[in-house]
C-alpha cells in the first residue's frame, strides 16, 4: 500500500515543519530522563561523589621537610641526639617519656623538647593500628645523614655487609644493628632498590644508624669490584651452595659479605662477581632463615676465629 508523503524542501525536511535547532552537544529531552516501570520518568541524577573509606586519611603523617626524617623510639632518638653529625629540628616528647630518654641521653639535649600529648605524636608520625609505628612517646625531626665515600668508609676496621635488593626497612635496620654488633665498618645497599632512611629503619637499627655508615650505590657489582681492589674477599651467601661458610678459614682475609633478597637471593651479576659463594651450616635441617637472621649467623661465623 502506498502512502502519501508530504513534499520535502531542499534540506530534506517535510514542508511545513519548522527546523528545531538544538545547541551543539545537547541530547533530546527524552535522553535526559531515566525510564521507570509503567512509563513514568524522573530526571537523571548526577553521579554520587566517591565515598571515603572508613578511617582513610585519619592519622596521616604531614609532609616531612626535604632532607629530614622523623626518628622515633627511645634508643633511636637517644643515639641520634648523641650524634654530632645530625642536625635537629624538633624534639616532641610526652611528659612521661622524658625520664626514659634522659636515662640514655642525659640532659640538656641539643634541641629543646616540646611536651606533647601522645595522640599528637601519633598524628605527626601517621601512627595508627597496624602501621607498626611504636614511638614510645618520643619523636625527633632531624636532618638525614650524609654517607662517606666507599673507600673512606672502609678505612675503618672490620668486614663490610652488602645488601643486594633487600627492601624491608626493618630487615635493613636489623642487619645494621647486627653489623654494628660484630664490628662491621659499613653497610652497602643499592640506591634504587633499598629503603630510604626512615623512622622504621632507625628504630629497628636501635641506634646503629648513628654509628655505622649506610652507603648507597647505583651498581652493586661495581661496588664489589672496588672492594676487591681494596683487598676485600667477597663472599656471597646462598642456601643452595655446596660450600659451607667457615669463619676460621678467613683469618687472613678481610671479608665483604653479600646477602641477597629473601625471595630471589643474589642477582646473577652480583653472584658472578663474588670470589666464592657459601651456605650456612644448619644441621637441624631448615632450608633457609629470614635474611636478618641469616645475616646475623653469617657475620658471627666470619668473625669467629676458632
């Protein structure tokens, strides 16, 4: 069946129907409505703003000035206050914590204390449940330490501890504490894949960050070559090695001990640069130890003389 269509003008529109121009980008009115059952409609609502997660943003630490670090905990702060190489900005402390700090670092302190409620210190550090920040009512804003050059650092006696991509600041801090205990002259870490100087690292080091230099290098393998040129014997620790670490065999050598990350161990180039690779003797049959525990056993072994 044919239908009679009204004649169209040159624009293609049926004659008699005025042109309804709409602003650019405007949708037809019906598209701005959401259909409901029964043919009803309601205006489209604008999207809801994102909901904040409960607790998110609370106790977030304020920005720390460039070149500074918040140190916390009695031992870490006391050791820092005794270090003439540190520059101090603020010492915040609860009234109850003053006697504990004074027992380790007698007053007067090189920076005046600010008596502060514990919850305010929580806010300064971003401490909250699960954060792992245990400040004991003491926090110190101090300048970061400047590390010496590698060949200057090894003028001190003792072995060198080299960390190949160990990321956890608590492990690095614990290893620094152990290195200090066994008379190491320095700890070396890769610049790109190691934690910065932080309060968590300093607290785990329990004062060792102030007494043993933490050096950073772009390339671990090159640093090992420099140590070899300074008459160090480079020993890598690997649980799969067939040779067992034997301290008395190193009596005539100065040792650079290399530890790899817990997951991957030493990287290939680091391993190939070592003079020898050894495993710990573990007669109890354990396959491996946490890297900080393995480092402690290895440092004890290489300093053992009988």
